[in-house]
C-alpha cells in the first residue's frame, strides 16, 4: 500500500527562503548588455545579413543559377537570371542574376543558401540589425545586397578583362579592372567620357 504524502508544515522561514536566490545572484557577475548604446562584437563566422560579392574588377560573381533559392528552407530568396551580352555584361560568364531578393521576414539566417552557392557569390556579413516594422522594407533587393566597390573595381556593366575567360576569374588571374574600363562604362551609359573625370 502506498505511503500517504506528508503534509508540509508551514515554517516561519518559508516566506523569506525564496529571497536566498535573489541574495546569491547579487554577488554574481552581471550579464546585462547596454545594447544598442554599446555594441557587442559578434563571432567572426556569425550569420548576419547576406552580401552578393564581386570579382576584383567589379564584375558580379552571381550567375543567376537559383541554387541558393532552392536550398532555402524558408523560401526567402527570389532570383531571376538573365543572359549577359557583349553590350551589357554583369558577370564573366553566360548568365548573371538580374533580380535578386532576400525576404528577411522569412529568413532564419541558417546559412544553407551560402553553402549551396557554387561561385561564392553569396556570403553572410556580421550585420544583425535587420528589424523593421514594414514588410516591404524587409525585402532586400540586389542593389542593397551587392557588395560595395573596392579600389580595384569598376561598377557593372563592363567587359571581362581582355585576354581572359570566365575560368581565369575563378583561378584568381584577374586582380583588377582593365585600364580604360571606366571609360567603357561611361560610354555604355551614354555619357561623354571627355566630359567626365575618367581615364582614357
Ligand atoms: S540563411 Fe537560410 S533562411 Fe535565410 S535565405 Fe539563406 S537558406 Fe534561406
Ligand atoms: S547567389 Fe550563388 S547560388 Fe544564388 S543565384 Fe547567385 S550564383 Fe546561384
């Protein structure tokens, strides 16, 4: 036969016993962070906002293959690829990502998309301040995701480095924009290079 549970006696100290936890916590190291006034450095491989990378001459690495979109478990990526032409080239190969969007209302920052990308076009930055009250603002476009221009780069569209092919870009043989690329971009935009501060 099961033993009857003993009734607990209402002790004098019971009402104050719970404060023991509070008292012990008073002497522990404080974990409170003064965010956003004091920003904490994230881990080097933190999964933050995405970035679409460029080759050293400024051409885009994305080839519009949509593998990132297919790998995404949250259906957060939308890609539309298009053909490069001799007159308007955005990447060294045949295709480029004409439309690229990531919906941060859906994204769970898992990183599966960057693992799926065959060209390392898509990587993730350490930026984590992505909150917004508008759904539309949480859909980042290609223009927002595309990496900025470094000193060796010229913005697209422009031709590949003369005497190279797509493979040379992935072998690391193209390290900067070809001389005259800025002039070429200006002409393709219908501008008059002589009126611009560009190199001939
Ligand atoms: S990080 Fe994950 S959820 Fe976000 S876009 Fe990439 S695959 Fe989708
Ligand atoms: S980011 Fe990578 S995987 Fe996604 S479309 Fe571009 S090349 Fe393909």
